[in-house]
């Protein structure tokens, strides 16, 4: 490590930590000072804009305007000429194995398997853990992978999936089980196109299940105890109670978690990038966009892929907005 | 003891050693076995890597990590020493702090101002702008990279000239929709009497914000800070786009990803590197788990 960097960077950090709140605080104080100089009537209409202006600036500059720019770039050649739908055509040519189709297929795998399994495990763990006195400990342990980066998660699972030729001792956990317990030949989990997508999705499921468990567990605890007791008194078995009482009451939460997971699945990037770099038929849209941008120097194609990703997200986005407005209307 | 309480603590009313009593005990045992084995199975991947990181290079290549659980215990710190000396981990750890701290501080402060306005001020278009922010929560960041990069390059706001300023600003833009959403929901839930009585006392907007709203919102702000901190600390994509893999600037995630792709067979260093990268998030998580969970609940269970 270069110590001279400490000498320049640490003061920078201190300046930022002290300076940023100072500048933003001064902005709000100064804004309020000016607002008070205004005539009574104008104050109420000027003040809110002062408070939201920095946020609106950043959101417009880094999300809204660039998103519109990407739409334009997706219709342009590298040189900036208008080429209509050519970029999209190049991405969507040769169904089902050419262009972006492999990535689209894999995103569909992610969408379905990742979402369903994470909901399933989340619900299962929430219900089981609810019944033991050491709930908080086991919950923390399941939840822990949420805190680490997807890169570290990828490293963890690379070791799980490690492959050694059949005559060597298997050092990967899964292949050791395959060889020693099931007496099968070891599998190349990450390069075999029959299993590798599922291997990546399994790793991702492991990382995010804690998220769905925590939310579903909170919803489960929100169910009134007398309701469950009444069902028990009526002689309903635990499984019937789950199917007829618990699950329907948790449905709204399941839907909210599910839509969040769908968005995560569509945006999947880190795990694929770290574990296979999108090779061996495991590409996803986010990784393809990155590769087109940095390895192929093809911003037009990358933009087209980004727009395809946006189109995939739009139904979820609309659903979220409706959900939000419905909640607002009840407020 | 009421039936409800009995059901909760799992105490049975049935006579000892009757068939019903035995069945109930068995059910309880099955439950505990299921819970504990699921949890243990869930920990195997991480435990395997942790144990591997304390094994010798030759051992890692010759036998599985589970063999190290039996004597003779042959653990070592050499992987950690080696990775700190030979690779770029120390510098990267430092870079991660350099990126994460400002990129947490700036959006949270700006979001607090905006959320206050969205929650307690009236202005034309307020509800529509807030709705647009909710919509932006789902929009992939990928959509913004190319135009922002073009502008950064054309005005010279690149790592070589300005260090991490570009990535701080980008993270500010990306973090704001969620931050505003979370804080505005919290601010709105504060009782309106507070504001009315403060106004009657002649307190200005600033006094209400700094003296009443902020102190009452410490838990929400803590949740948000932890969230944003972990999100940026663990981020790979934004760092790859705006910072890149140059040794002097790469954060931990980028360095670890580079190690993963380059080391191939010599993966003993990777085990230690992965745990070094997890150290800070795990400390944050374990010490502040309560706030973290609260943030997750506030951010996703809408309403």
C-alpha cells in the first residue's frame, strides 16, 4: 500500500465529511434566510422548491436525463448517425441462440426460479422459525449473507461448485457429496450448460432468502393470535391453518416481496460476472450490456440491451405504482 | 394456563407418557431437527470458505475443507498475510471507505431535506413527483451509465483528475429515490400536532426540522445510513463503470472480482481476500442488525 496516498486522501475524506454537511446546511440556512425576505404570500410557494431542489437536480442529472439519452443512443451508430432499429435488430437476430436471446432466456430462468424459490424458502423458514424459542439466533444466521457483497458470495459458491477430475480428491463440497454419497462422476457445475444457470441461481437464492424471510416473518407475526387459536379450537390441523388462514393473510406481503425479487432477478449481474463472466451459456442482460459497452465498445448495442431491460421492468413498475396509489388512497 | 399460552410455549395438557403426549413431543423434536439442520445446511457454504481460508495452500488443493475439522489441526494465517502483502487488499479497503463514506453522507442529507418537503409542505406537482420517484425505484441503473459516462469524460470528471468525486455524485443520484421514499414515509407518520403546536409557538421551518423532525427520526435515519453504506460497500457494477480496476483506486469488490478472474487454480489467497472484504459489512450488520432489519421492513412493506 502506498502510504503517500494516505497523506492526500485522508485530508480529502475529512474535508468531505466536514464540508458536505456544512455546505448543505449552509444551503438550507441561506435558502431560509432568503425566503424570509420574501413577501408573506410568496414564502409558502418558494420554500418547498428550495428543500427539494438538490434532490431533484441529482435525480434528473443521474437518472432521468441519462435514461432519455440512452433511448436516443440505442437508435444511433457508434459515430452518432441515426440508424433506426438496427441496434435492436442486431441484438434480437437469430432466435433462439444468437444475439441477446441467450441472455433473455437466462433472465427468464432467473425470474421464475429465483423468485419462486426465494419466496418458498422465505416462507418455510419464517413459519418454522416462528415456533422455536431461539428464533432470533437462527434468523440472524440465515440473514447474514444479506450483509456481504455478491462478489464475496460468488467466491463462496465457486468453492462449493469446485471441480476436480474424477481421479483426484474432490475439494468442492457439492462434488464431494456427488462422488462419495451418490457415487456419480463429479459435475462441472459452472461450465456444463445443462446445470450452470441453475447453479448460479442457487447461489443467488442462498444470498437473498434472508431478505424474504425477515419480511414474511414480520407479516406472520402481524396475524392476530386469537385468529389462529380460534382455528385450532375448531379442530383445524396446522397445515390447514397455514393454507386457509396464514397464507391468505400473508398474500399481500408475498406479492410485495415477489415484485421486489422480480426486479432483482431482471437486474442480476454481480454473481454472473464473478462466477462465469456470462460464459458457457450463462449470460444475462445486465452482463451483456456491460460486455457490449466495455469489451465490444458498442454503446449503441449496450443501450439497446438496457432498453430491453427497461421494457422487461415496466410491467413491474406499473404494478408497483398502482400498489402505491392504492395504499395512498387508503391513507 | 390458557390454551393460547400453552400452545405458544408448547406445553401439553395431555398426561405424561400417554400416546398423545409422546406424539406431541415427537412433533416438537422433528421441528427442532428441521430448524437446526436447515440452519446448519445454510451455513455450510460460508463455513467451508472460512475454514479453507485458515488452511495451508497444499492442504486446500489436496483435500476438502471438512477434513480440517478432525485432528491434527493444522491451521495457519499465511493466506491472510500473503494476500495483504502481495495483492492490493489494503489499498482497496481504504478505497472502499473513501468511496462509501461520502456516497452515504451526501444522499442521506439531501434526501432528508427533500423528504421533509414531500411529507409536510404543499407544492404543485408534489404527489406526481413523489410517484415518479417510486417508479424510479424499479428502473435499472444500466439505463443511465452511457450518457453519464460521456458527460463525465467530456467535462474531465474522471478518476485521474477528480478521484472519487464522480462516483460519489453518481451514487447520490442512484440512492436518492429509495432514501427519499423511506424517510418521507417515516416523516409523514409523525403526529401533525407536533408541527401545529410548534408553529403556534412561532417556531420556523428550520427549527421544526432540526429540533423536532430530525431527533425523532434517528431510528429511520440510522436504518437508511446502514442500508446505503452496505449497498455502496458491496456494489460492484457502479464501481466497475465509474472507477474501474486500476489498483490505486479499485474498491474491495472490484479487486476481489479481479482476483477471482485471474487466480484460477491458486485460490488459497481468494479465500482470505473474500473474508477481508466481508469484515466491515459483517461488523456493521452484527452490531446494528436491528436498524438494518427495520430499514428492510420500512422499505418494502408499503403503507
